[in-house]
């Protein structure tokens, strides 16, 4: 749902909040439900098939794969996070603070943990840039073994 929430926040900012001047908090409270209602009526999730249900991930895997659901292993791959840089120039990823720089305060950055390399890279893309730039490359220590991804896990 995070993508849907971010999409709504973008729409709310650019199509409601930035378009008007509000006289007071009551004015915002009066006018915002109308915008939210219109947005929800247009949202794709309203038109989703009602019969879709959550599938247990282990049922999607081939029968040869064994999963201990009490402790899933760390496998090679990447984990991505979008974070806001705080007033000290830090981001928080999995309850750890990482210094990215005071010049990025209140900006959004993209942090990617690469489990195989045990590194975390932090990227920033300004609105006027076509590509993200690498801000920092951190060592990311893990107390667990990272195992290679088994080829039979991929869905065919």
C-alpha cells in the first residue's frame, strides 16, 4: 500500500494543497474531504477485482522448496527504502541512523541495501535531474549468513 499512499500524497500536494490558499484550518477540513472523495472514486484500487485474496507465499513456490516460517534466511538480493533526510542530515533505515549530509535536509533519498555485498548505497535525484546520483556508500554489517538465491525459487 505504500506506493498508493505516496501516489495520493503526490496528488494531494500538487492538485489540492499547492493550488489554493486556505483561510484557516476549518477551511482545509471543509474542502479536503471533497478532494479525497474524488481521488478515491478515480483510484484503480476501487476497480480491482473483489475476488482477489492474499495467497500464502509458500504456496506459490515449487514443492521442492522448504521454508521454516519461524526464521527465514537472508538471501542474496536488494532491499530498497525511500527516506526523508532529517534535520541532522541523517536517514533512518531499520532503526539505524546514517549520515548523508546537511545539504539534503528535508529531501527524499533512495537507500538500497545489497545483502550479497553487505553495502548500502544512498541515491538522490533532484527534480531537474534525469538520473539519480550516488551520495554515500556505507558498509552494512549483518550478523547473519547471506545465502545464494536458489534457482528453483524463481516462478516460471
